[in-house]
C-alpha cells in the first residue's frame, strides 16, 4: 500500500511528467507485481525531457536496458528515489530496429556507460553520445550478442527435448 | 553540461604521460584496466576499461530454463553469491506468486547476512592492503574462514553458492550451524577491537584516507552510485530499509551513514555495516521459527507472461533483476543491474586531481568486483 | 685496536705487510658474511611476517624452513636474466653492481668487537654515509635504464626520498659526534662505557631510526617499491640473479643501518659477561627485528606526506636537538 508521502510524490510526478510529455501515456504501475510505481510509455524519443524532469525531482537513473522484440526494440529506463518514500518510475519507448534515440548522458553522466553497453549488445546507436564505443565485447567484434538473431546454443535444443 | 574528461580529451601537453594500471596488477580487484594520464604524480584523466571477464550471463539466460540460471547468479558477484541467489529467487517468486515458508525466509536472511559480512571483510582488508598494511588482510581472512566453514556445512560451497531455490532453500540448517554462528559473532565482536586499534586509529591510515577521494552527493546521484559508497557521502539509502523485501521489516537495525564522502567515511560505513549485520543475524537466530524450508513448487516453473523489476541490497549496493517472461520455461530477457558498474564509472569524475597513491586508495575503497561489471 | 693484534696473525704479516694481510682477511670474511647474513635475514623476515600474520611462514625446506633462502637463491640463479629490448644496456647491467659494492665497503669500518674491525679510519662515519648515498644513484640508474614507467616513477620517488632523509640522518648523527669529538666508530663505542648514548640523546635516536628506515626504503617509507601501486618499483624489470643482487643489497643496507644505530646509540659491543662480538650482533639483530616488525604493522605513507614529514618535521627537530646539545656541552 503506498504511504501518504509516496502518494503525494507520485501525484506531483505525474503532473510534471504530463506537462513535459503531452504525447506520452502515464499509468500507475502495479508495484506488488511488477515492482514499479509509475509507468511512462512513449512512442518517440522524449527521453531527455523525462530525464530532466526526473533530475529536478531528485531521482537517480538506476539502469537502462533494451529488449529485442520481433520488429522493434523496447528501451527501458529505470528511475528511483533515495528517500524513505521509495518511488520507482519505469519509462519505456518502442523504437524501430535502426532508429537512433537521443542520449540522456547530458542529464545523467552515468548513462554514458549504460548506453555504451546497449550499443555493444544490441547495436542501437544513440545520438549525441560523447563516446559511443563497445564496452564489454572486444573492440573489433562485428556482432551484437543480445539480438535474438545471434546464435542459439545447442543447449536450447536439448532443453526442448527435456521439456517436450 | 557534460564535464567529464574522456581519455582523449586532454589537451596535448608534453608533461602528461599515460600509465596503464592493470589488467595485470597486484592491486586492481579483479581484471580491471585503468588507463591513467598523469602529470608527474597527479592524475589528469582516468578511464576504466572493462570487459576482460565478460562471460555473457545475460545471453546465457536466454538459452536456459529458469532453474538453470540459478548457478549463474552467484557467479556474477562471487563475493555476494547468496544474496544474488536470494534476489533471483525472490524476483521469480513475486512474478509467479509463490509463497515462501517463514523458516526459509529466516534462513535466507541469516545466510545472506553472513555472506555480507564475509564480503565486507574481504573488501575492507584488500583495501587496507592496497594502502600498505599487509597484516590486517590475513586477520580478516582468518575470520572469513570461519564464515566460509559455517556456510560450507550448510550449502556445500565456499564461494559460488547455489543454495536458494524457488520457494525456499535447498536444505535445512541444524543446531550446530546456529551455535557455530553465535560463536563466530562473539569472536568477531572481540576482533573488532583489534581492527580498530590496528587500522582505524593508526595515524598513517588516517592521513592516507581523510579527505581523499571525495564523492559528493550530487556526483553520486548523477552517476547512480549506491551502497556504502553512497552512504559514505551522506545519503541514507539502503534497499533493505527503503524498499524492504523478505522479512527485513521485522528486524531492528540501523543504516550507518557518514557525511564526509571520503575514503575514511566509506571504510567506517562498511565496518559499521558488519556490526549491524551481526545484530540482524542474532535477532534472526533468536526468533527462528520451525517449519518446512521449501514450499511445494513444480519441478519446472511456468511464470506468466510479463515483466518485473526486483531490487535488493548486496554488499556493494543496490542490485536489480529486470526479468521479462514470455510465458514459456525459457526467460525472454534477464537484465542484472549491478552496483559496481555505476560505482566504478564515477572514478572518471573523482580521480582527476589526486595523486596515484590516492587513486589506488579510492579504487580500493569503492570495493569493486569486476566480474559484476562485466557479467 | 685492530685484527692485526691477534697473535698468530703477527707472524704471517711479519714479512708481507700488516695492512695488506689485514685487509685481505677482513674482506674475505666480509664477502662470506654478507650473503649469509642476507640469507638469514630473508628467512627471519619471512618467519616474523608469518607469525605476525598468524601463519607459520616457510616450513617445508629444512627444519622450520631454514634452507628456504638457499633454495630461492638456487632458483634465482637458474632463471634467465632478461634485458628489455629498449633498455639502456650498460646502465641496466651496471645498476645491481653499483648497489651492492658500497654496501660491502661500509663493513670495513664497523667495529664488531674491540679487536674485530677491518680497518680503523679517522672518518669512519663519513665513509659509511658517503658510500650508502651511492645506493640512490644505482636506483636511479635501474629505474631509468629499465625503460618502464613504473620503474621510472619508483626511481624518481627514491631520489627525492633519499635526498630528503639524508639530512635528518646526518644532523642526528652530528649530535653524537659533537659529544665525542670524533668520527671514529671505535672511539664512539668506547665513549659509551658507563652509559649508552640513547640515554643522553633519545630524540636523536628516534630521528635516526626513522631516517634510516626511509633511507633503506623500508615500510612505512617503501613507496619506492610500493607493491600495490608500482608493481615492483625500480626493480620491476630485473630478473634472476640481478634481482637477487637488489634483494641482497636491501638486507645488507638494513644490517649496516642497524649496526650504525647500535654503535651510535646502544653502546656497540659493550655489555657484561659475554664477549663484545655477541653483544654487538645481538643488538644489531634486535634492531633489525624492530625494523621488520614496523614493516608488517603500519600502512604506507603517501609520497607528499613523506616529504612533508622530512622537510617540515624531522629537519627542524633535528636542528633543534643539535643546537641544544651544543649549548649544553658548552655550558657543562
């Protein structure tokens, strides 16, 4: 059950986000099931505006990740507070396979490495990123490992045998 | 605007030379490569280069069934293996709606806190060894042996555990484990006096760590620093208190916070955290209920389609599992948010302007485990 | 008061020339003693370090590991002596030689007992100081010639550190010298007959010991070879027997520093019941034990703190001590 402080914070946040992003969809999340209090869905790159709103409200960027769906990527930004009234906000945007979203590293410098990791694993290039190189894989790698089209191991076939 | 000096950004200056700290080096904790640009003894720019122990855990997750990813979790951060195990199991239990018996929760908390103590012992003592005092490292390892022996009796492993299961833990603990833990806590409390005498009150140590490697609260929040590194900078944030999970709300413990943000503050936070962990373990042992240690769960679990983000506190900071399930027995995506990833990157902002010796002290005090960054 | 007074030697040198025989016998004894001493000290250090760290240290080779250093020396001799490709070959080869020769030369004036001193010189103490200053030259050569950044940083630190700590070392020794009006080691020892000088000059003793720990690059002043920062400092690139020579030199320097401390402050070979030699060796080894003990207890000083300590604390205190000693001697 959200506490009073949390509810107030969520309300304020909802208002500032709606003002900053008229085109996005902001819904309350089911914390008990998904672990987030507020969910923001966008269909284009308004990430920087969200990031600025979040920074003004003293949230920190916990992590950024991407998921490879057939036909699109989903970029997910996780924000969280450090107060007693914890409040988690997840911002998702759906982008096409060769889209170039804007970087948020101007607002949160910690995103430099997070976005490099996403580039390294998925091949998603970020606009205006100061230093877009591979992070974890070798510098001369020509593959993006976490794409679904990149090699399935033999183990999966064995698993299919076990489970069927 | 962005103020980081990336390594190629330094203006051409004849006095500046480049020094590679690592990847093979006696003091980098794991296979870390720190590229330093130095002017004499002063660091002008620093860039960590990671990826030497990248094993592809997140890709492995997409090629295994849910149960088979359990051993991977403890190898991501090998010093907090039990805590990562617990987090993964709790995330899936939340997703599937599985209930965990109370005794299992207590056992999970006891073993996780013992793991936290052993991780802090290693982290602190390795940092002190980097500063130059070789002896406390071995005293800390002596204490750590006791913890590892206790955990080995129960879980079967010393470092990379796979003890938690969906719905509880694998097997029960016995009376000898409880007695041994109590004896260990009494012994460690006595040893703390020695540690404070030898390290904390040593004038050379104080001079090496006071006012060195300061991380301000602003910088910490901008970079997503969590854990003792954040609590040493004055922010009272611990997932166990701010966003309680498991049965942590039932225990009475404090979160140590220091304001200075220097190396000494982080060291003191870690020492105080060990004492708080001991309090938690004692309370848990006193109130340990009887009952089963694992609820009845099908052999292969079938989580519903959906996603969940579950956060918990390891020895290094806030960890998060972001799990996407498509309704099958194989995960669609598992993303592990590790604290060392953000904690290490903050060094690009903190190190410039310090001496090399201070750079080593700061790197040690952040307590990085590189496999956690590389996954 | 030298070795030539022993009876059976007198006949031999009767027709050879006493100085030559004394010198040759003395040097031979020293050349045998130095490696044995270093081997023994390496074993002592490892055992003491082990016991301080709650472990037994070397136990395998020989009873309680006493042959460990011998086997290590054999191992080092069998290793290839690698020279880095772009190193300055002549200096690289020369550095280990230059570090060990002055250390051996300093043994010439150390009074092991009333009869056992290879050569008595009017400027005994000055000889030891000047030759031990040559180590810093060798360290700089090693660091530069290795063509390795870590080695160079270590060498540069060593130069600054050694030069800075020479001064309090000399000033504290001066306080003793003006008390005895002599540079001769044997006279200083003889002057401590009833009371050792540590009673008269405790401050000088403390300054002396801190300075010698810094001069021999031992912890807490071992930034020069700080393992966790610089891999191995100036001897990073040295392998095999060359590395063994650096090691040998370090322990020999420790012995010389401790014997200077024993002579200047602890009465040299004075002591009841036992012959002078045993007292001298005992005092030296006790001082070495204290140096080893300090190494495994304290963390390392940062370099600027080290230099600040030398220039801003040690030198003023040493000067003050010298002034007070001079005034007191004039008045009394």
